[in-house]
């Protein structure tokens, strides 16, 4: 409605009279509309959130695989340690003693064979009282090599 100035004269009809407040009239605040910048910000936020979620899930899967491998290696080391601790001869002394004994026996056998070859009588020889005699045409000759 349009404002009209009061005039002096016939009384006016008070039914059409409006009273306004002294405060200036303000328009109601506009409803916040979602602008393009908010849509971009929400899109970036959701994208980063999904990226972080996929990164965390992939790291959890990778970490689980690494942990399984480390546990397998640790179990293998523990089994090897248990096997070594259960060994009655961990330093290998028994095996070394057996090898030494075998070598000693072989050496004795070699020595006996050499002695047997050294002391063996050839054709035409005799052993009398630990002394070697060789037959010649008219009797026996004593040699320097001993016999048994």
C-alpha cells in the first residue's frame, strides 16, 4: 500500500490507518543456499576421506601379510634352535672322536700291512730266532733285516 500524507479536513477513515515501528524494516535473512564452493569443498572432503580409508585398508592388508611372514620366519628359527638344543652332541665332539678313531684304525691297518710286507719271507728264506737266513749253494747266509 502506498503512503499518503495526512490532510486537514474531513475526518479520515481510521480503518485504513497503519502504524509502523520506529526500527528500520529488515528483510528476513535468506535461507543458506548451497553454493558451488560448498559443493566442491564437500566433494574434496569425501574424496580425501575415501582415499584415506582405502590407504588404511591396503596398509592393514599389507601389514598382516608382513606379520604372517615374520611369524613364519620366527617359527622356523625357533624350530631350528629347539633341534640344536635337543642334540646330545651339539659341538660334534662325538662325531670328531669317531672320525679320529676310524683314522687311527686305518693307520694301524696300513702299518700292519707295511710291517707284514717288510717282515715277509721271500722264497728261499727262513726265520730262526727272529733272524733272517737266506739259502745259498753250500749253506745259509744271515741278512740284516729281522723277521717274525
